[in-house]
């Protein structure tokens, strides 16, 4: 019997995790989570803007699930990403 093929979901999750394990990946994903409100509260008076913000946050929650970040680790991740960002900026002379 032929080995079972991995599902697209499993392959995709592995790719995200591989990317996240690089310094640049951690910075990029951390910036995405910061930009889309994972680390703070969402507050919009306009219902359409609120719906967009919630959708963006849901995408980040899905991504965190794919790479194995638990909800309670978000704050620790933010601190780590900020340190990595500073390191990369210094490395590239920015």
C-alpha cells in the first residue's frame, strides 16, 4: 500500500511553522499580529470597520494556531518579536 499523502492543511501548517522558526519569520508574523490588533483591543464605532478588524484578528488567530502559539503566549511573543526586530535593524544598519 502506498504511503498516505499529507493534506494541504498539514503541508501549509508546516510551511508557516518553518517560516516562523526563522528570525525574519518571527518578526514578520509578529508585525502582522501587531498590525491586526492581536495585542490590543479593537474599538471602532463604524460596524464595517469593526467587522474588518475582527476578521483580521481571526486570520492572525488562525495563523497562531498553525504555528503553535497559544493565546496566553501572545504577550511573551510580542516582547520577543520586539527584541528580534531591534536586532535585525541593528544588523542591517537601519
